[in-house]
């Protein structure tokens, strides 16, 4: 058996383990949440976001399903409501400041805030071996700047709890700083982004903005950027870095007001985003987000996970 086959076998074994773990119910002492616990999932009318919403609602939480398009969001919500799940819908476009403001006002008025935020909304325009950056600005604006805008808007609305509020960002292994094949080749920049003690929002922003400038002037291919799904990889690298930055900043929150922020890679999932070519089901892909949202026996923050295991950024 070759190296590729062995790796595939390990992945399949882990997926089976995750499927088994999902069948084990939470015990009463693990269940810190209730029907009054509010979880917001962005981009959740389909795919991984829909499944995250479904699993959280199945555990008894109140889930706010969001979508840019009202009609499809309402249809997705109705499916879960017909199962008896406590799911409500609100329109949300994470790249539209006015939409975020309207959503913020609504959730504050209706629930007094939220307990869990899952930043799932994202886009990718490449398939297979494609590596076009034609839509790079849309990808960066959505996957990084939109996610950042949601985090900034929701942090003041996270409700106090002895168990801590939770923010989980759906990112990707493609955005790892030190991936063996798909990483920023500029060692100095990579080291700056890796140093969490000196990491800043300005550095992350300038990194993606430099890339976008090079896309516009046609020099990005010589810019030492990731070589696979370049715009998507960089957007997720920025989201990963922002997760580490905010986890460091939020670590100073007082007891009872803690906010734990992590990110995770769902894998290559059988959804519309991958043209149904993935090798992981949405159910398994959603599991780590749900696990991080509900975990009670340990408090982790600023970490990167895949299949319930911590991995390196």
C-alpha cells in the first residue's frame, strides 16, 4: 500500500470514528446549554452551515439560521421547524455593514444577545486544478473581512456565562502558515504572522491587501503566495491568523464574561461549493464545529482543529 493509500485509509478510519462519536449522547453534567442558549450560524441555508444548525438544534439549542437570500433561508428554516427543532431565520449578508447592523439590533432586541457564533459563510470560485484569481476580491472580502466584521459586531452582544461564550470560525487547512506544499513562501512574512505576541490586525489586513493589489496589477504570481486555490487559501490564512489574534485579546476577559474563539477545517466536503466532489459528508464535516461549541470539560481558545483534534496553524 502506497503513502497516498495509507493516508486515505487513516482519513476514512477517522471519519468512521467521528460518526461513532456523534452517536454518543451528552450526559446531564455535560449539558451546560438549554433551549435558551442562542447559537447564530452564518451562511447556513445549505451545506455545512445547514448541518451545523441542524445538529445544534437537535441538541436542544435555539439556532438562528442566516442567509443572504431570504427565500432560501426561510425554506431551510422550515425544514428544521417541521422536525420540531427550535430554529428561526434572519437575513444576513456578512459583507454588507447595514445588514450586519440590522441583524445586531434584531438579535439584541429579541434575545438580549447570543451565546455561540459559528462563522461559516464563505465563497470559493475554483474547482479541481483551477487557480483563477478572477474573483479574488469577493473571496477575500467574504471569507476574511466579512468574518471579521461579524466577530467585531457580535463580541459586544455575547451573553455572560460561567461556561464562556463561543466563537468558531470555519476555515481550512489550505490556510495553514506552515503547510508543506501550500503556504506563503516569504519566510519573513510567515514568521511575522506566526508570532502571536506581535501579531496585529494591521499586519493581517496589509497582507491580504498587498495580494489584492498584486492581483489588480497582474503581479500576484511572483508574490510568493500559496500555489493552490490562492485567493481562497489566503482568505482562510487571514481568518486563521485573526482567530489567534482575537483569542489572545479576549483572554483578558473577566470570569463570567469569557469568550473562547477557535477555528477548524471541515475537510473537503460533498457540498455545492466543491461541486459535490468532496470525500467527507456534511454530517461529519459539521461535527467539530458542534463539538467546539458545546465542549464543557475543557476550555480552549486560539487553536485550530480538524476532526476534533488540534492541528498546527
